[in-house]
């Protein structure tokens, strides 16, 4: 499939931070891939024009599954092409708590979360416990988190399985409290120390945190997995604070848009290119695919996390 | 299907954007307008969403192409490119949340600088069903809208109160501007997914015309 290849190529472009810096051989190879991608997108565009949908991802996946496949490696980094076909877990596996914990334990090792957890001076609980005045200090982020937690992976949203699994969690104080602790701790982790002030809570992260909580089964490991994804796996500046907010995601969107422009032979208007690239990078990239593609596919892709560190 | 065909018959295509603070109810407002019902368990918007609907105003069929944006401040870097060419802008605040009202001026400035110079703007005080938690009075918001020369309505995306009126009111103002010759409909830039033929240059000019849409 073009997905992994396209995105591996995009990743190399994004790593150099400007579309023009894409190496010539990579560009030639990608031209053919994008050509095929464009044909798929054209069909999707025609359908989209007819639809009233207010859910772009749903629309895209219903009309053109391969377009969504194109996002398989949107958890970029220098990802090698993903194996085809991907081995997706069965629903029975996804519903099996022991199986999920074994996946989370493996992710802890391969993405560096276990090392972070062992070597950090501050524990998860240290980060999650707000110091006096902390609420005021992180007011905007905390208010957004508190508004987002109850509306994370809601039942009426795309994939019911996530909500089922969240409901089954037996964390103390309920999963909403665990989710809030994870995200508040993340804000403090990102805003303090040497990593200072570069990244912050971005709407969509709560989806990742919820999925990690479902797999890890406890807030502490879910937190360190999230830290590893945000600090080590996501491209630089992907979750950047203003000014230059979300710059990493915008750079990637720019790369996609560039490819559509230069290989799509004018079949896409500037607005359309902006939209398609936004879906692929921001809408699906920021939440690391959680609730954008079926849970089994999300997990199959997450299993390739080791390539990115 | 016949209804499918009917659906695409329109005289004008207007691009709208919905902006405002996170949690003000922008997505629910759009959902209520398009589906005529409240979206229970709505998630926060990541980036931008899209919806469209044909309405009948002043004897015309007008297709609204509506872009619904994420409210978190950092997403402005993503959403700002969607303002371009918008004929109408809905700035939504939550009547139970004073901060969301206080930020109106910022959103207004964004709309005026990033959309068209002649964008028709409406302030929408949402969640007007939650009267006991009201933090912004109707009178205050109404005065503020007058001072800034923009429209104002209160809505409830939950009950549907006022929701359709918002879209119709803005569309009527735009239609009046067209009929008074203040806006040349052919200069209107649409967003994505119009399916209409391209005219003009890379600046993204697309024809906004009656029934020429190729979709």
C-alpha cells in the first residue's frame, strides 16, 4: 500500500523541516505514489461535495478506506514502511485485559517509557499533585482538560469499543479522574524542567491518554507511555505551544500539500490541498489515530512504535 | 435519487465559519442546524470539521458550506487558513461562561482580518436553555454587538431554539449585499469540496454560481 511508503517519505521530508528539502530520488519515488493517492482522493472529493457530513474522518473512511490507510504512519518519526498486511488484533484480544496489558508492557520497553519512568526524579504522583497556586499557573490548560475529559471518546463517536473498555476500567475514582490526573501531570511535566515550555496540552491528547489507560490498566504507566509518545515519538514541535503552535503538524501538512500540488497536476485547489493535508496530519496525527481508524488498526500501527525512537 | 438531485440545486454558495472558545457549543450548533437534533456525547473538535445545507432565503436556494473549527487557542494556527473567503462568520460564546464572552473581541479581530473584508458576522450566545447559570445578559451582549456593528442572537443547540435563525439571518444579510451590488457573487471564494470548476489563480478562486456545480 502507498500508506506506509508515502508517510515514511513524508517523515523524511518533515525531518528536514521544509518540503523543498525533500531529496530528489525520494521525490521521484513519491510522485508515483502520490499519483495513485490523488486518484483515490479525487473520488473521495466528489463524494464529499455531495455529502452534508460534519465529520471529515468518517466521510473519508466511508468513501475511501485507502485514504485512511494513508495515515497509518502518521505517527511519523523516521518510520520504516509498515509491513503489509498489518497484523490487526481480533476483537476478542482487544477485549481481553491480560492481552492488553501485555501489549502495554511491550510498548513501555520499546518506546522508552520504561526508562523514563525509572530515571525520572519526579514520579507520576509528584507531577499529578498540583502545587499551591498550580491551578492558577496552568489555568488555561487545566480548564480545557476538565472540559475535555468527560467528552473524550464519547459513546456516540466513531468507535464504540473504546467507550466499552473505558467503562470496564477499575481505576480508583473512576477513569475520568485517572484521565484528568494523567493530562494534568503531562502539562506539568512538559512545562517544567529542562524540557521547558515547548509543548503543551493539545486537544486530541485526551484520546491518546484514554487508549493508553485502557491498555496499561493503570494511570502511572499510561502517563509514562504518553510522555514517551509526546516527547520522543512525535515529530519535533508537533504539540508546540504558541507562538508557533502545532508547528510540527503544520510542517507535515505543508509537506502533504506540497506533494499534492506538485504531483496532483492541478486537480486540487489550494483549499482542497489544505483540507486533505489537515485531515491526514492534524485530525489523525494529533490523537495518534485513536478513534480516527478502527481500534484494531490503531493498535496494529502502535505495535510498530519501536521504529521511531 | 430525486431528492439527491434536488439537494444540489442552488442559486448561491456561501462559505461560513464557526469560531469561538472551546466548549462554547460550536459543533453542537452545527449538528443541530444540519440534523435538526442535539448531538449527545459530542467530542471536542480536532482541527476543522465540515458541514453543508441548502436553505431557502428571499426566494433563493442558498447552499451553506460551513467550516466548524477547534476552539483551543493553539488550533488557530491550523484554522486560520479556513477563514479565507468566508462570507459569513459565527462567533459563538457560552452564556454561562464569562471568559468565552470576554474573548469575543479576539475572535472578531480574527474574523475581520482573516476572512473577507465584508464578511457578515454574527455573535451567538449559546446554551440559552441554561438560564439559571447565565453569566452574560442578553442586553449586554446585544449592546456589544451593536457597538461592533455585528448581528446577535441567542441559541440553544440543545433545544434548537434560534439555531436556524442564526444561519438564515446571516445568509439574508449576505443576499441583501449581493442584491444591492455591494458584493459581486463571482468574487466569492469558496472552500473545499465545492466540486465547482476552478477559475482564477492559485489564490484559490472558485466559481460560485448557480447550478454549474459539477457534483
